[in-house]
C-alpha cells in the first residue's frame, strides 16, 4: 500500500466530488430514497461540520465527516472508494474523527448506516460502536442501523 494520509479538507474540491457522487450512487443502489440520509456539499460546508479526506498517494480515496450536535457528534458521509477498500482507510477515518471529537470534548459519537452494509457494520462494531435505537431526526426504518460509541 502507498502512503495514506487523512486530513481535514473542503468537500467541494474537484477531486473529492467523484467520491461524494459515488457514495450517493452506492447508497441509492442499496436503499429507497426515503432511507438515505446523505448530507449535500453545502451542508458539509456548515461551521458545525468537519470534513475529512483520505488520500492514497495523493489521490482522494475516502471521506467522512464529524457533525457536532447538541450532546453528541455524528459521523456522516463515510465512504471509501471500492478500489481502496480492505486497506484500513475506513478505520483510519474513524480514528481521525474520534480524535477530533475527543479534542472537542464530545462525549459520544453516533452514526446511522444500513442493513445492506455488513462490512460497514463490522467495521463500526470492531471500532467499539454498539447498536442503539434511532436517535435525532432518524425514525425506525427497516433499512437503518443506528450506533454509538461513548468517548468519555
């Protein structure tokens, strides 16, 4: 594997756009529209959001965001390009997001993923997340899995 770097970057960069487009297409291929909870680029540019990009030898291959909410942080837009999967990119993104959340004093991280993504569920469980009932704006959905990890 080449050099993998994770950094806070803007989500509206030209070389990051294909990742977000691929993420959208992947989610829409698995779930009905009403079960997709994707943040658009303009929402990712909000002050309460920190967007991370994973680069392998300089090429954008993954992304994820920390959204600061009242009492918790939410992981959004986690995605790794198919060609880069299995190389620890997702795990490194989670570590970076967790590190920033801890520094910010966020007591717990939460996320929502889907039932048709067992690899993502395994990754989150192995990183210490546990299944929880729907939180925030999420409602019970047969396609949805919510998780959290206490940080304190």
